[in-house]
């Protein structure tokens, strides 16, 4: 909730037009009478953060309705803030000096804002403990009197007000990464950054105010809208003593001097048409008149020192960040004596990446100057003399939240409820028919994890499945014999040869070693012995080819990481399936090779079901079938890039490649102190020539080279390792050679294994290994590449088991690099499109609960491309022999529409079955009926009725006897 009691409601989309449409839909939904906080919470749960954002402040449904109407119509509204910024913001709290304070300026904030009141009370206690009056008398007292306030009273009140405002901003989820102070405001800036304690801050304010009290007669100050050179020229034209005291920006300065000279300067500047305004500051701070007061100030200051802090404090006395080793007394004298160079302090903040400046004052004093020093930054005030402070603060928080992609939105709502029936995210309309170029990539990022969940198989069909059990090339085990015996006993199966079977169970060879490098060698040898040729041996009636592995998957409760060779074969099997559009390639993982009759029977039951990825395990409920399910992240995990020391020593393998270069720039931009790029070339790419990176020539698959590089460059060990080394060979299984497989796995697998063995790591080091969704989903021609990435995931699990904080990030399409433009376009037509690199890399550096999957896609087409499992609530099963009902059920499942909307008299093309959906439909019908029609006929104008007739032409064989 915001300071004004309103709730911030975030609307976000990848285009502005979609935000307007979302506003219309939500506006209609509000007629049901939900609470505003429920709407806000629901949006945070079901909408992904995107580039275009709108923040609406609403106290009730009526305000929200009115504001959403303005958003939908593209109109301005006082409670609406918009932004299209793509990056997280670097926020700076700015604390001005004296000149815009007045008695009771904090009364409203003290009365209405708990965070302000708590901080003000704590500051008051600190000043009273130091022997000064409470600042609350000035800050929240009756403004009607004409009391002659002391410098201690005024300055302590201004400090307390600034500290209280900073507390409110923090309470609203806005925290500083930098602080900047101006004169008196430097004390509050140092305190807000954690560089000094509250007690020391009170003591410094009292000391400097007391010293200035003796010089508060006969002096004044004027602000001029000119630069320092023109101001100096004006000073020299006026009789009497004047000095340049403050430089806020190129056209904003302040001059201190004797009262009469100041008055004359004010008149002269005004006569010339120069902006000039007198400031209520009756002492000559920041001038040479203070030279003789060093000892007096030092004697009043506490014997203290600056503290080391993670938030840099930039002072206007020097225009630079104040090092914690700076002498305490010397600095605070410089703060009082030196010319204020706020222009340099603001420039220093900008150089450190600051792009949001929030002024902590009762009325803006420095926003104009900040606009000149940081013209692309967002500048926000905390109060205005002519407006309620809660309104100004709330508008400011909403502006910062809208512009900052890293704003902690989860902290703005108090309910986790999601409203039933809430409108879905509006999507861009994209024509999916044949186009002369790839579909435009949606920029949204999907972040998900894969989990194994209990699976309830559907009811097997009535057809008796003619089943063959075949052994792949390589070492055999008893598994295949146990399965053959189980087939002979199974009521729903009939033993058959591979050439006559409609269901084939291919048993993977017994490669059970845990060493990934050895697994690569064994698989390389077997690929040369036709390991992948089993798909070519099936007959014309075959519908399903199952690969049976052992311990290829790691489920919750499994004590060990998967076996690398078994996991690799599962990935290759899925990729080979893309070469056979009429067959369904599926995978079943067993817990061990010592299975009993019950386990073998359960495996066959699973093979008669409708899922594609299954694992059989013992659980609390007994023998259970699990299926792999993808879950998209509901809320984003925290980033660990800012953890202390994590960017001290970064090593990137494959540093000259596309992915490695993106990581290098991303980490350099976030302050990495040392980045080593390991590559075979040892050359810094031109794209990274401007970065502080060091290239090392090293083939990580060669132990001698790696050991030599580690001895020379590793130092006390890497704090972060990015394993991005990769090569690939893409070919259908008949053309894939053992050399292709070995070349594809060399850098990813052997390279990582050697690196983990030979390169020293710090105790708290992190590793990110760049894997691919290909290892999970496969792809045509991806057998070797999918296997390499699946084994990379296994290696990451092994490293975690050894105590290393390692994460395998399964990326989608990263654009060209490993694949060429033609391959990118081909993959894009299946739904997967190139990632936005910086967003993908940033997402990979979050504290994910499991190895994440990060990709961008047209989800509707991708689900077909991935042969997704049947939804949890499929269409009702058709009666046996009722081909019309079967076709109707499968059409509704493929198209995602109601059966009443399917016109069987219309052509399949006219009702929305394009080439990709036709492949899916053909597979479904073959699975349900055992029959199929040519794909060309389905895409050549065939109607639904003609499809039914075509399926009925050939009777289905072998039904289970009663």
C-alpha cells in the first residue's frame, strides 16, 4: 500500500496496445465487485513483467475503473504512470542543504506516516541525548508563531525531515544504491548510506550549526541562473564582499556575501534578465570566512570515523564518493568550508550508473540541477509546499516503480489470492499460415522448471497391441528378457517381431558408469556400431517406439545423479522421433536393472498410456508412475549477482563465442572486477574490446593446457564460472558419425569435467553451465547436440552433489552462433524464436529452485512442436469403433475449440488445421485408431467427413478378447 492509502496496480505487456486491451478487459471484470488488492495480487501472479508498464494507484474499485478507462482510451490520468524502460534502475537518494525549510514542514508526514514518525522520534532522541533541543518542535510544531529559530533547531529539523522521508521510501520498497548530499544534506546522505551512525549524525549537525551561529549576522545568499564563470563576473562588478559558494549545475549557482552586497547583486542580476532569488541562509557557509573556524569545529565534532558500507556516499565537498578511511574531522570541515560542487557530485553518480534521483526535501530544490547533470534520468521529489505530502510521495513511488524493472512488486500486496475467472493476458494476433519469412519473435521470456509428478495413465484402448522388445547395440542386461516375459503374460499385448509390431520397446544398452567422459567414449563407439539404427527396423504398422532406460532421470528422493549415458540416449531417442512424423517416440525410465514381475508389468501398463516421458519409481504409495511436467515461474527468484565477492574473479569458457560474449558484457556492466575468457583462439572479440577482460588461449578439453592456464591465471580461485563452450554437428541419425558425436560432446562434457578437476574454485564459488532445451525436447538432426546437453545437465547435478553451487540453464534459441541463419528460421517456424540475450542472461543468474528452462516462443505452436502431453481434462473418450467420435474428439483437442464448433463438412484447412497441426492430428488418430491417411491428402482440401471415411477404409486388427 502507498503512503496515500492507495494500492498500486501493475499492468504490463510487450506492446502498448495490449496494455490498453488488458485495461478494457479488467475494467469489465471489475463489474463483479472484486477488491483492488485482489486485482493487484492476481495481476502479479499471472502476468509476466514486460517492457511496457502502467501503474495505476487506486483506493477503491471506482478509482480503478476510472483510471483503467483512461488507460484503455490512451488518455492522461492523475493516478496513472506509464513507462517503457527495459532495464532495472539504479536509484540515488539526494539530500539538499538549507534554503527551502520552514517550521512545521513535517507535521503532516509525522501525523500520517508510521515510518516517518518512527525515524523522526529516533532522531529526536539522538539530538536530545547529545544535549540539543528536540527537532520536533520546529518540525511538527504550530507554524503560526514567529519564533526566532536557532541554527541548531533549523538544521536538526531539516536533517530529521530528510531521514524520515528516506525511511518512507524504503518502507515503500525503494532503496538507494547511492546517496548524494548537498552541504547540510551530506550528513543525511552519509547516515542513509550507513557511513555514519544516527548519534554521530546528530553530533555533526549540532557542531556545524553551532559554529555557524556565530556568523549569522549581516550575511545573505542569492541563487543565480548562470554558470560559475558568469557568476564570478557579476561578483566582481558589485562592491562589497561576495564569494561563489555553490555550483549546482552549468546554469545554477549560489553566492554568499554581506547582506548589502547580496541585495545589490540580486538587483543587478534581475535588471539583466538573469534568474535570481534570495535564500533564507543568514551565514556565509562555503566561503573563506570559515577558514579560521577549523579548530572550533574539530573540537565540537565527535571522535569518530566513517564506516565501510555497500552504498557509496557521494559528497558535494569533493564531488566524489567518500572513502571510509577519510579523516572524519577533516571531511566535515571541508563540508562546511569548501564550495559546494553538486554538479560534480551528480556527474559522479551518473558515472556510477545512477538513473533515478529522489530528492529528500519538503519542497524540490535540486531537481532542476539534476535535470541538467543527468538529462536521461528520472528525477522525483518527496514533497511540495502546495500539495499533500502523501500525494507527492505516492506519485513518486509509482513513477519509480513503473520505470524500474527490478521493483519489488511482491511487497506491495498483502493477499496471495488469485481471482477466479480473471481475464487472460491479451495476445497479439499473428497470422500462422505460410509466409515468405519467419514469424516475428514475441519478446516475452518464459522461465520454467521441469518436475516429476505422479501420473495417472488413461484407459488403454481395446486394440490388442502387437509388442516387440528389442535390444540396442551394446552391453545387454536381463531387463529385455524380463520385459519379453511380461509381454507374454500381459492381457493387452501380443508378442511380435519388430517388423510386425505396432508397439516397440527398445531397451538401452547397460552403460551404467557415472563418469560422463567415459560415457562419451562408450557412446561414441556404439554409434559407430549402429546404436541409433533401431528406428529403421520397425514395420509399417508400428505406431509407438518406447526407449527403456535405467536411472536416466533423477526424481525427488533419488540419491544419485542420473547415469550420463542413459540420459544421453533418452535425449537422442526424442530427437530421432522428429524424423518419423507417423510414429510417436516415447521414453520410460526404470529405477534399476533388478526389476521384478510387478515392475515389469507396471512398465508395460505405462507403455499403453498416453504420456511421452515417464519414470517408474518406488514411493510412499508403492510403485508409482511419474511424468515430467513443466511449470512456469509464478514469481521471479532473487538475483545472486550482487552477493559479496561473486564477481571478483569470473571465468568464461567459450569466451569468444556468442553466448560467452553476451555473458562477458552483462557481467562487466554489473561491476565484475576480473573476467577471464578461455577459448581456443585466445583473442578478445572485437565486440568486447572496450571491456576490462583478459583472453587466455586454452583448449579446455586438453588437460595440459588447462592446468598450465590455471597455474598462471587462477590466483586464489574462480568466484564465478560460466561454462559456455560448445560446438555442434546437426544431422539425421543415419548421417550422424561417431566423429560428429565426439566433436559435439568434447567442449560441453569433457571440457567441463576437466575444468572442474583442474581449475581451483573459491569455497563459495558459483557455476552456471549453458545447456539447451534441446536436451529436454530434442529436435530433428539434434541427436548428438541433445545428448551433449542432457549429459551436461547430469554433470551439473554431480557437481551439486559434490557441494558446488552449480546450475544448468537450459536455454532456448540464442540466435546464430552454433546454428546458422537458415536453421534459426527453420526452428522459428516451429515456435521457438531467438532470445533477447541480456534478459535471458539476467534470468539465468537468479536463485532458481531447480535447473531452469529459459526460452522465448509462440507458445501455441511450440506445444505442438514439443508433442505436449494431453491436457488434464481431455475431450471425452470416443466409443470403440466410432470413428466419427474419435475424429471429433481429436480435432477439438488439437484446435482447442468446442466440438460444437467443428464443421466436418468443411475442409481441414478451413477449420484451422495447418501443416504443423496436421502432423499432430495424424499422430493422435494413428494412436487412437491404428490407422492413418496421407498427410498430403489432409492438407489438400480433405474435409472432416472424408477423413473419417479414409480412416474407415482399413479395419483395425486385433481386439482384446472379452
